[in-house]
């Protein structure tokens, strides 16, 4: 297994993903090889400075890397030797089993859709996030930003993508899928939510449990919560902001700590022909290490093959 890691996408510069690669390499089995994509000199010097061995990794040299200020679509075309562009190029050639980055999220999404393409039958790929449950488990919320506007069939398919992620990567048996809405009743919500409810109710590919409200996110009412990317991103930022606010006020609680994104590192773009993992730009070395370990789990799960089979 070969996992590509974008060394140039971190807000903290190359040092953080280099440290993360060294931490992950200590735990990964011998058959997993990390491919570090970025400024070759900076990577080699960084590995030496951290007491690492450059020979333990494959290094792919990049240049003119994509920044967070770059337009995603234009940057991928204008910067073909950037770390993100090279990561997708290597995936397309079959030289990587997965590509993980904490860089420009838009560029990662555009690269996923236009370089390695959606799985046949997927209407729109999406980005999930994990939500801790009060009972100790995890839930999946999707979409959280890839698709601000959605039609009913897109949301209904998100239920399938989310349920397969929950079952095959996070080992939740027969995950319960709910539609995030402003009330539990079948006819609640706008026309989009009402039409989506009917589609989700009538399908046979996953276990639909009806509408769920915002207060149900952290309970066991549903394992997968479906919404459009606009709503999901607002919910995600509220959760992250509330977590940071409580920590700043000195709240020390075990459940609160489970909201820390560093525990999960990164999550896959669902519905594309490859294992693309996106993490936060502000991630620490522990968070990036978690992203690398999560990437291996996604590859081992054969998630994309299972999605492809479900849509055939």
C-alpha cells in the first residue's frame, strides 16, 4: 500500500506533516509505504532534523505549490507541479492507493471530481464529518461543504454513501440514517426536505429512520445524518466553535474532548474513484498522523469498491 502525503498543505509549513509522517511510520506495518510530496530539500532536511531516515520514505519533488488563497480550479491547471496536482497525477497513474492533504480543500475536491472522477452512478461526491455520540460511539454528518445546493435525489444518495462509510470504515452494523430537518414529522421542512423524505423512505439500500433534529446529532437516534453542504458546514462550524469556546473557559470534560478534530485527522471524499482524504490546515502533527492512520483504514475497507457494487 502506498499513501501519498501532501507536505506543503499545512498552515504550519512542512515541519508538521514531516513529524506526522515519522510518527505514523512507527505504527504502520512494513507493507505500507509513505510517499511524501513537496519541496524535496525541505523534506530531507526536516527528516534529518527530526532524527528520521529519508530512505524510509519515497519523496516526490513539487514546486509552485497551491496556497489557500488560490482559486481551486485555476490553480490545478496553472500549477501542474504543485504537491496537490502531483498527488492526483500519481493516483490517476495507479502509483498511489490514497492521497491525503491538509491543503486547499477546494483544490482537493476539484481534483477528486475532475482528475480521478466520480464513481459511475454517484450524482455528486460529498464531504462527511464525524460527530461523537453521548453513548460512546460516532456518527456521520454529510455533506459539510462540497454541495451548498442539493436536489432530493442527491440527498437521498448521501444516505447510501454515509451508511457505507459508517458500516465499512467505522464498523457500525446496519447504521440508522436520518434526514436533518426542523422537526420529526414526515411533512416537516421545506419542499426539498419533504421530497427527500419520500425518496429515503421508499429506497431499500439503507435503514432510514426518518427526520432528525439538531438536538439529535449527539444521541443514538441516527448513526448517519444527511443534509445539504450549506447546512452541514454551518452545523460543523457551530460545533467546532462551541468546543473551542468551552475549552477556552476551562471546561474539562471527557465528552467535550471527543469533539476535538485532532482525534480523527481527516475524512474521505465520498463517491470518487480513489481514496482522497482531507484534513484541517491547522492540524497538529498528532492530527496529521491520525489522518494518515485513517487513510490506511479507508484503503483497507475497500470502501470505493463497495460503493461501486451498491450502485451497479
